[in-house]
C-alpha cells in the first residue's frame, strides 16, 4: 500500500511512526506547532473572566428540544455573567453560542481540524482553530468553571471522561460536571454506580461527582455555587 497524505495534524502526529502516511515534519517542528497553539489559546482566553464549557452532539438539529434547551440555558448563564465556550461547530455547540449572543455574553468557539471539516457556526464571536485535540482540551478546562454536558456521541463522551479523570486525580477541583437529561445519561450513571463501582474500579465519591439534572434552574445553581468556591487570583 502506498503511503498517503495525512488528513489532519493529529493523524500526522499519531501515525508518524508508521508507513501508512507521508510525514514530512520532524519532532522539533511538531513541538513548535503545539507550543504555538498553546500560546495563542492562552493569549486569547486569558482576559475571559468566568466561563462555562457546554458540550453535546454536533448532530442535534435546530428544531430539537435539546437544541432549544441548550440555547436557553446558555442565555441564562450569559445573563449571569458567564462566557460560553463550545467546540464552535453545529448542533449543541451552535445552540450554546447562540444563547450567549442572545444574552450579549462572550461567545467562544474552539474549533478542531477534522477530515470531515464542519467549520465555525455563525454565532461564534471569538473563534480559535486547533490542529491538536489535546491542546484544545486544555482550553476547555483551564478557562471554565464547569462542564455542562448535553446528550452526544463519542466526542462528548471523550470530553466528559477527560473531565472526570481530572477530577478523580485532583488535577482540577471545584469543577462540577453536569449531565443534562436523565433519560439519556441515566443508564451510563447506573452502570458506573453498578458494575464499575461494585467491582472496585472506582470509588463512591467518583460517582457522586457526576450530577445528572433535568431542571435548568438546578444547573444554574450548581454552576453559580462552583464559581463562588473557585479560588481567584487577586492583585
């Protein structure tokens, strides 16, 4: 099989040791590109103030109740002074950015280079495009007070379990992970509290860190309380 061009910087990095792709970069160049992505993210988002990262499926249609709920919640959070951070794409991400604009709040989109390019939605006001998933993930966590997670697929689960792992290992604290929609998330939490907890793979406190809610008012209360507890740098 002839080697092919990589379809993304992530693939170029992760498959560089194989013969499947044509890789024309050396590790020093890759490191410099990664460093520049981190520098750009830090410079852009440092003045942001308090913020919430909203996740969910890019496939959620605009006429879905989940889209409407995410938009309305983002507007409520925006009116409360929170910037809204999303992945910048369609579906729930778009709903979050759109709700931020409804409230006159900061609307941040952290895009990612993908083979099936989706682009930024029209309600992103500050957009950053990342080539590497892990540099993008740093921004979602570092500049937010909480994760609010709507139903989604593998990408949503990836961000969810990344946050739960950071909480479990105390890399982050005072950081709620809120799952919106008990019908969707209930089975997952039952499995975590069942076979995983009962098998000794996690501790009870790990399950307790996950908050499943249906009431948007409860989401607001959780996020506000966490933001008040979060230590601030003062002059």
